[in-house]
């Protein structure tokens, strides 16, 4: 009896969580007229692909959706690559290289920096990029993410627990630091690197406020910033078209999320354990 | 250990160099630059910036000035949002985690995915979906109310509904994150504790208050602090859903900070507001930390 009640509650809650997402998909196949009619039909009366076709062709309002999604994917992938490289090198040195100067100072400083509220750096970072003439460039959309310390923190724990014997054996065989890093530690940490990659990619791809202000021209927008501009501008209440855009925007990240959920969960519980 | 040569120390340093450069360029320097900017009359489009010392801060603390109004009203609205959202994010997050743990283990990961899914969408997608759900004429929610004969609600343009809407969307969007961390914490509570309590005849509520809650205390604290910080930084929901309305009643502090900088072009006073906002966030986190751990020491 109690089990049945819990099951019913769980299903009801699942419906609540999924309903807006299902409604989004359903509306994206309705024309704007039907979308505004206020009916509650999940199966469109006149299903149409027009919202997707017109949206992807960029015919409506000259909004370059494909460009936005390409920007988002590029920025997400490039940012993730940089984070993986920088974090893993730094974490390797901090965890394994005993003669690294200032080692005892740097690590607490990096970990502590995770507590700094983003609002503290937002405006000056904008002014910094502005002074460099880098606003509205890919540099502005990618580089700021490379300073996040989460990757260093996550990989440090992993590298620090790596058995010392293997490394010493390699050193006796004449391997230098770069070889130990690239040929021993990196291949052994594929799974944690994937975890970090998924976490980082989702964070960058979904980031909203920074790309909104760091880009000024339509063709440099990421999809998150672009959708915000559309929702505030001429697309207000063009729900069929808006939802087609949000479905397109959500697909890549939803795939990464569902495929990599196990890894993603691992990353955030690691952060929670701290 | 073999004494290291300067060459060895140099090559070791090269490994941290890329991250350190990035850390300085996109974290340390901006923080210092922000303090510098806040001491100036710094206009976005002007090249000359007059040093004004603490004037921007003084103005923010002077009742009757425009900045004082912007800061205090924004802060009040933000605090309201924190008060509405954080308790629900924590309590319901724990509730969801406990519900999942009570389900048959085969179904657990499926339902976890369902509850966690909204977390994967971006702030702007989340807002646009709910813009449609809340639409006063064509929206799903008012359609639903119509079916059961309830008058439509102006979800985004009436009080208290605007706050209800913002809280609801935030819960829908982010509660999965808290749930995941709670699940992890619940699974680490040793099973024997519960068994021992059962033998002593403890009921479910007693087990919850004397075993579960004390065991997950550090995680609870982590969630309270991260939820508070996240809610303090709320922007996308009021920016896209209520647009700060009705009137200015859901205009949160971060909206006022960014508008002061980008619409008002006054980066100096906006930076002073931003720094004060960051200080408040840090103080609140520290106080929460102190309350949770202070008594032990």
C-alpha cells in the first residue's frame, strides 16, 4: 500500500518535471496560430515542420540560428579543450611535482577562488575585454571559462591518489615530466577527464549572461543569448517558432547530459563532498 | 628526496603556467580592476575616468539618491527571492532524494533522470519554455485552470503570482542538482544505524530526525550555501519572465547592477554595487557556515 502511494507520487512528480519539456516539443510542431489558440492538445492538429525549416534556413527576421548553434558548439568544445588541458597540467604539477615553487600557496588559492561570486569579476572582465578590443570575438566567449578552478580541484584529487611506483619506474627508465604526464597520467585518467569534459561543456554551452553581454552583433551570438534576444524582441509570443529554436538549442546538450549522466552526477557529488 | 635544480623547478613551473596566466587574467586582475573602477567616475564610452575615491560607495549608502534606491530595492527583491526559493530548494530537494531512495532500485535511475532533466537546459531556454507555460491567454497553466473552472491568473504581471512563477521555475530547473547531492549523502549513512534504531523501536520520523539529519548535516550546509549563492545571483528568470515587473517589484539586484553599467553607462557606480553585492554574498555564506559549525568548536 505504502509502496503504491510512493509510486503514484513519483509518477505524478515525473509528469510535472517532464510536462514543460514535452509541451515545448509539441508546440514546436504547431503553427503560431495553433500555438496561441490556448488549446491543451499535445498532438498538434496540423503538425508542421515549418518552424524548423524556416528557422534553420534563417529566413525569419534574418535570425541566423545555424550560426548561433555553431557558435555555441564551437565555444563549448574549444572552451572544454582549454579547460581540460590547463587544468590537467596544473593539477599534475600541483599533485606530483614536489619541487614546484609556491605549491603550498597555489592550491589553496585556486580552491578558495571557487567561492568568489561571479558578480565580482563580471563587469571588470567586460571592461578588460573591451579595452583589449575583444568584445564580440570568440576569445571573449571562450577564454574566461579557463580560469575556473573546479577542474584543477577535481583532477588534483585523482592525480594525488595515483600510485607513486609506476611514476618512479618510468622516471628510472628515463621518462621526463612531460612524458609522465602525457603517457602515464593522462591515459590513466580518461574517465575523470570525460567527467570534467561533460561538466565543463554543459556549463559553457548553457551559460547565458556572459555571452549576452560579451557579444554585440547577431552573428556572434551563442544560441542561449540569441534565444533571449528573440524572446525579448520580435518573437514574443511566436511560440511555435520559439519552441523550435529551444528544441534545437537543447538537443546537443540533452544528448550529452543523458549519455554522460553518470559522469555528470559523479562530478557534482565530488564537488559536494568537499 | 634529491635536491632539485633550478632547471627542474622551471620545468615544473611550466606545467602550471597556462592555468596561472588564465587565473590572473580572468580572475585576479578583474577583481583588482573592479576595485579600481569602483573608485572612479567611470563611464562606459568615455576615455577619461576621474578618481572619486569612495564617492560611489558613499552615494549608495546615502538615502534618497538614485543609487541608494537601486541598490536597496534590488537587494530587497533579491532577498525576497532567496527567502522564497532556498527553503523549498533544500527541503523539496531532500524530499525528492528520499522519495527516490524509497523506490524499487530498478526504477530509481529512470526517475532520477526525469527529475534531473530540466537541469540540462540553459537559463534562456528554461525561461522561454515557462514564458509560454505562463502566458495569460495561450498558456498551459491557465488552460488547465480553465478546464476546472478557475479564472485565469496573470502569472507574470500580478503579485504575488510573479514571485510564485519565479520560484516555481527555479525549483523546476535546479532542484535536481540538490536532489543528486542529497541522494549521494543519504547513501553514505551506514545502514546499521537504521537497523539499530529499528531494534530500539524508533519510528520513521524519529529515525529521520536522529539519524538521517545529523548524518547529512555537512551536505545540508553545502546545499544551503550553494542554493543561497545561486538564488542571490538570480538574473535570467526575472530578466526574461517578469522583466522585473509588475512595476519594479521583481527587479533583482543583479539586474540593477548590469543596467547601471550597460544602460546607464556608469560602470564606476555599477562596480561599487557589484562589489557590495559580492561582499554580502560572502558574508551570508560565512554566517551560514559559522551557524552550522561554530557551536562545535
